[in-house]
C-alpha cells in the first residue's frame, strides 16, 4: 500500500477557482430570529494538517454562530465528567430523524438516541450542569484552551433569541424530566444549552479546537491529552454516524469523514492522523446542514481521495 502525498495549496487553489460556480442553494436558518441576519453569501474554510500547517480560503477569520457543532465540545467535557453512567442516559445510535424531533423520545422512555440530536445535547448539558462548578465559564475556558485563543464568547443576542422561541427544546427536556433522565432544574439546563449553541468562532478557531480529534485525543498546541485515544475514537464514531442527523448517511456517502454541522452554516470534519477542517456557508439544505460547505468538502475528499473509507 502507498501513502498519498497531498498538495494542499493546489487543492485550495482549485477550490478557490471553482467556488463562484458552485451553487449556493438553501435557506439561512430563520427559526432563531437572530441567525436570519447573517449574509447568506459568506464562505470560509480552514484546514490544519498533522504537521501544523494551515490553509485557508475566504472568510475563514470571521466569527459565526457554531450552534450544534458545540455539542461535540459539550460531549467531550461530559465524557470526562461522567463516564460510568453517560451511556446509560444517552445512546450512540443514529436517530434517522431531524435534529429537533420528539417522536423517539417517548417510546424510548426519555433516553435520547445520541448526544448530537437536541434531546441528547440537552441531556449532556444536564450532566455538565451537575458536574461543573461554573458550567458556562468552564465551557468557555475549555474551548479557549482547545483553540489557544482567549476571545471565544457566547453571543447573548443569539442565546436570548433562541430562548424566546424555545418551545421545541422545552418540550424535549420536559419529556426527559418526566422520565427521570434530567436531574437539574429545566430552566438552568436550557439556559446552559442556549449559551452553548451561541458560541461564536472562526473557521480557523474551529479547525484548531477540533484538532485533538484528528490527533488521537491530544491537543497539538500544548500536547495535553484532552481525552484518551479510545474516547477520541468513540467521539469520532458518533460524529460519523450522527453528526448530520437524518443526513448522516448521505454525508458519509459523499464526504467519508467524521463531522458535525450547525444551523449557523458551519461544518467541521476530521481525518484522524491527517487533518481537521472547518467550513462555513450559512445557507442550509432541508435537513438543516450547510448546502455549500458539504458540496465543497465532497469535492475536496473526492479530488484528494482523503476519506477514511
Ligand atoms: O437547538 C437548536 O435548535 C439550536 N440551538 C441548535 C440546532 C443546530 O445547530 C442543529 N444542527 N444542524
């Protein structure tokens, strides 16, 4: 077998040339009113390889709302806090349903299918509220350390905007509470969850923050073991199977990497041992995932044959 050498500058140049011709279908998320104000034509992309080289394109240094991508950071923290009982309270199976769906939760007795659908992320938020001294501050400190930057913040307007329209998430958490799977006050957990989703980052910061998942659990910035290699494998496996909700199969089929999306239009993907990459394009397809980010990532992995499969 031969390992391919990869010409990252070449492929980035090729994508830059192709970009204007790639369709930008879909709609910017509007169910959180504050997200509807984003320029739909923004595009950014940033890759960090195992040698620590950076490659970027477009608005890769512009902050955007990372939304559900932050669910991976929350899971990483919760996995360290409650490894004994975590997988009794949340599953690791794809849901095959939209991210905000309520239906499975009733017939599966309040145990969410996985940590990335909203029900699962609310459950993970409950665990963090139980275990962290100052949950919101601790989450920010964790994220800042991962990406080596201090200017990582919540967007209060986005969190507030989501709180005002939180009927669906309130229904999910109430149902789980009725089954005894939520231990804390519902409003405290929801507040944590809305702030979690409101974190703003650039593509560069996101790619850096997720580099530990491409590096067997070790943060390449400071060589700290964030989670064990085995846990990093498991988090990547859940991203592979559940990171794009009812489009997870399609994303695997097209791109072939573990990844996670957010309704802010962000996509993160990792190739263990090779690279982490973040993309941002705000228009979403009908499954709530960035249309153009997935198109570009598919082009990149197809062209370079850089897929884990
Ligand atoms: O709970 C929500 O609706 C959002 N804060 C997060 C949703 C999200 O990003 C789903 N991912 N594509």
